[in-house]
C-alpha cells in the first residue's frame, strides 16, 4: 500500500560498527503531555496569587470558582457583565459572597457593548458564513477587556474563563487577554481538570456544598448564551441537523406562521453610519437595539439555523435569534445602496465642488491648447516611440497616423515574461511597410495607404 513505510524489526537491523560508544540522545517529552494538578497549578509563571474570573453565577462557573480556590490556593475576584442577557445579576453576587469572595465586580456594559462593538460591526457588514451576525463573538472582546482592566486595578496576575476546550469562545477570550496584556496568566479549567462529564461536575458541586438547581441535575437539552444582540442555542438535542428545533425553545421571536399578516413600517434615522432614532424618537444605543428586538421579534424576524465551522476544526450546529440585528442590517444595506461612494482619495465636504470645478477648467484649457497646436492630428506617444499601451488599427507613419488610435489595456495574451511587458508591435505584424509580404502565408499583402 502506498504511503506506508515498513520499519525493520530489531533482529533484522545490522549490527553496529565497532568503535567508541556514542551517547544516545533521548527525545524530550512532548509538550502536550498531561501534567499533574499540582504541576499545572505552578505552571511556568510560578504560583498564582490572585485571579479574575468571568463569573455568571451558574453551575459551571460556581464549580470553577471553588476549583480555582482549591487547586491554585489563590484569591479569586469575580466579574459579572450585564450585556442585556435578561437575567437578574444579584443572585450572582450572593453566590460569590457565599463562596468567600471578597472583591465582586458587576458592571452594566450594555451601552458600551452596543455603541463600541455592535454598531462598528454592522458598519463593516460582518456576517459569519454569510448568515450569522456574530452575536456571541462580538461580546467576548468586551468581557476580556474589562477583565484585564479589573486585573490591573486589583493587582491580579491571572485571569480565567469558563469556555470549554472545543468551542470558539476560548480563542476569543484568550486572544483578547494576550492582546491587551501579553504577560497575563490565563487559566482555562475545562482544559485542565478531569471533570469531563455532567455527573462528575454535579458530584463535585455537591461535595463542596454548591447548590445544584433541579433543572441542572440532568443533561440539559441544549445550552444557551444571551446578550442584547441575540440569543444562541446549541448542543445535545440540536446536534442532529435532521431534528427541527422545538417552537418552545425560542424566547425572542414568534414563528413566521403566527406573525401578523399586516406589515409594520419602521423609520430608522442614521448619523455617521449609526442608528440614532426610531420613528423620529432619539434613543440611546442599548434602548434602540431593545426596541428593534421587540419590533423584529413580533414579526417573526431573525431566526437562523446553521451548521458552522469552528476555529478548532469542528462543525457545530447553532440556532440563533437576532431580530433587532436583522432589521438593522437590512436598513443599513438599503441606506448604502442609495449612497454614492466617493473615489479613494477624493476630497470631501464643501471643498469637493470647488476642486471638481477647478479640475474641469484645467482640462478644458489643456484641450484648447492641444487643439490649437494641431496635436490632435498626431499621437505624441507614437511619435516618441511609446507604443506600450496602444493598439493601432491599420497603418501609421512616424509623423502622422492615418487611422484612429484605440487606447486599450494590455491583454494577457500579448504579455510575456514576469514583467508583463508588451511584445514589440512589429512582431505582431501591425507595422509592416507597404508592399511587404505577410508574415504568414495565406494573408494578403498590406496595401499602401492612400494619400
């Protein structure tokens, strides 16, 4: 079979030649070899003193909080971001206090999230695989940014997140961390611990006195992630692309079948590429997106069911609800379709008309001077031997062209070499003197030009 190389057995190997013994080099252990929990806790950067954890108050991050305290024997600072997920954040504070956390940060980032992350993303018309509006992706850099800010404020030497080792969130978080502070220590528990099943996770939580909700004891039908832009559903029951998601799963939109038949008209006002008002009422970025979510969801807009490619090389099915973002993207593209795009480097503002008028006047003066000198009868480029960008139809002499000169762009079939230079025109048979035989048999001889 091709592609396979057989290695000889030890008994078939030739005996080594006589001579001094050469010390045998031992290959180092692979970097990816698993280390013990204590060795992983020490790491290359030494002991961790304080770590900032992206904490939601759920079962997974509550277990991570306790695991960090036991494994790394360090102080944990929790950070909870309010991105419009629609959940009460006070229970997260209470759970963190019960776990012995002394420094708790809960920040309302809704306005910053929409203004500095969602709106710029829509200005770029960003779509993942043509349909996904990046609702989860665009929130991770903001969380990572705020974590680094808190780490600097409290003097922490590490940050931690609750993303699993098979999704894209781990890449988003850690690229954000290292981009803002390259020397920060990143702890990813899902890539280190051995709690690789729901039953072991619950068993660990119960042994440490962590409350486990009744709905979390069994494997959930799917996982959810929500913010002000969208809500996502993936995993478990949705892994089979042949299975249609249940209607009871959706929380932000009605089905198109139950949506009203009457149209809903929405006027969105833009300034500098960002929406600022709906139906004449100016709103803040977060309030505007909330309003669009209500209008779009009531009309059955914004549902997407795709199988996407993950950064780590896996395929994953995701179901998303993005009603307000879908309406906003359609409005922006409609606005762009009727907006003329200026040329690159062209002046903008009030000076544009003046520069354009001066340019036209200069061209008019040059054209009059060109015609007064009689240059319109000759081609200066041809007279000076510059034939690189002209193809001549018919015949011309050095002093006067007898037929029209057609300016053309160089064709690929007329190019040779890597410098993309035209072949000489005489080799293409365009400049044969009158009466000379054709370069190829069967072609008529060129007749002399009429005077």
